[in-house]
C-alpha cells in the first residue's frame, strides 16, 4: 500500500512558512517590550526587509496637523535624508495615501508606470523604486500610517505570502507604535509639569525674597509710629501692623513650602519634652481664640514625653494645625489638644467643633493650595498652605499625619512622630551632643 509523501518543494515551502511565523512571533515579543519610538521603528523596518527579502523599507505615520503622511523611518541608501528633510506624502493621489484611505494592502510591481508613485522621494534620496508592497498600520478599524517594502531581492516578484507576512507584522507594529507614542506623550507632559513646578518654586523664592525687605520697613515704621502716636492714630496703626503681620505669615508659609518641595529643609535634631512644646503652642494661640470667645483645652500625661526631633519644625506643624482649627471653628467653639505616647511614637491630636470636612476632601486637604470652600465664595482667608506645610514637616521626621471628620461633628487631626527620631533622613543636623 503506497504512503502519501510531501514533495520536496512543498516541504521546503512549509519549512520556510514555519520559519517566518516563528520569526514573526519573536519580533512581536521584542516589539511589545520596546517603548522607545526610534528604536521600535528601526526594529520594525529590519524585520520587514528580512521577512519579505526586500532592498529597503519605510514607515509613514499620519500627521493630523498637515492631514498627510510623514516619513518617520526608513532603511536603504540615504535613508536619514527622509527624516532630515521632513518629507510629507499627500494622501490624495499617492500609493501610500490610497493604502491609508482604503486600509488595504497594495502591490505595485512596476512603480515607475504607476502615476500614484510619489517619485519626489526617490529624487531627494537618490533611490530607484522598482516595486512596492505596502500595508496599512491599523488599530482595529483606524489607520495610523503605512509601512512599505521596496524592490524584491534576487529579481523575484512579491507573493501572496509576502502580503500576509507584512500585514501580520504591521498589525503588531501598529499597536507597539501607538503604545510608544502614548508613553512619549506622557513623558513630555511629565517634563512640562516638572518645568511648571520648578517655575512655581522659583517664583515663590523670588517673591518671598523681594517682599521681605519692604515688609520689614513697614513693620518697623508702623511699630515706631504706634509707640509715638496718640490714641486717635493708635487704632489705624494697629490695623496696619496686623495686616503686615498677616502678610509676613503668608511669606513664611511660602518659604517653608518651598523648602519642603525642594528638599532643602534640614532637620536640627534635639531631645525635648513634647508636652512643654504643645503647652507653648496652646498659649500662643490663646489670644487668637479669645477674640472669638473660643476655648482651648490641653491634655497631657503626667510623665515627660521626650522625643528626638526638630523642635521648631514640630512647633510649626502643631501651630499650623491649631490655627486651622481655630479658623474654621465658629465663635464659642472648642479646640482640644491631646498629647500621648503609643508604643514608640508620640501622638498629638487636635480636635475642633467646626463644620467638619466632606469625606471626598479628607485626603486632599493636605495638598498645596487646596481649600474645601470654593475660591469665589469662601468665608475664610488664607492660601491653603498651612496643612500642606504641617504634613511636610511631619513627614520630614518619618512621621504620619491624618484627619478624621464628619459633617456637623467637627474634625480630629492627628500626627505621629517616632520618639527616637527619624530612622533615615538625608538632611539632618544632629544636636544631641
């Protein structure tokens, strides 16, 4: 009984097809792992010429602004000229444009006999295009460009398998190209944000520096005039002093924010009793509370609560949180400050009887310049920096800060500091000795 066998030519074709498919799989894996666009385009071109056994290849992508196709990569002689000369191909009346519009492959065996052949490219790079196989770069039903291979080697003609192989490669390439473009766009946006952030930081530094000198003169002369003036001018000078002091506070907030943003804030560590520091902060806020008939109560353990930290920065964080509580607590409201030790951490909790914070804003209130109230209708002043600075000062110590609140039930801010000081902080001046 005779056995069926494959003819030698069929066996060779099968092996060649398997080899091509294996190569396409390898190329696809390489493309998905490449996000740098230039490198990706070169990999696609190298694979296209290799798989179709052609002399050269090129990639054109759709340019939304010009509404045409633009060469972004090519192989072959003088291929770099395409990029340098920024050559565009019109969609109407060109082979590449037809492929792009119809989203279908196209095979041109005699390019010089086809009126759609855009021979200006050949002239600019000194290349002789004899035959063209082009396929669209598609994302589902949307075309983003065209890939072409030129001049079949060894004098052979393009085959249906060449069309299938190039179409398969183009399908993988289109996804990889779009992913790379998205990553590039994200990187550009991130760079722009960094530039804007640096611009904001520079503005804060310049503005705070330029404002300090005239403000110092205003405070000095206003204080001197207040001491020398009579009762008639006393009230007006008091208003000038209060406004100047408020402006100085805003400038200090801007400076502190910049230090936190740029990482220039250095910790000067020393050991102190957190109870004593909290008592001082309460005393300093007492005058502000009394003007609105608010009460401040203070609770602390009987034993010392010694911590290794930067005293002035912890005081700044505590004062900012207390000031925020006093600002948003109505007249006759209550603010309670509690100091406790929890294992190896010192906790400070500030509780108020204010209006409370919506759940959606609990995380955002620590962001720079963020305020719960709309800017155009808000009742309370300030730049929205106090809590952001407080968080920065606490996190410099390796600590934590959070808030718990319900509408109509007030708010409770808590920060936790490691008793033994930050475990690893780059900018530390240790004053223990």
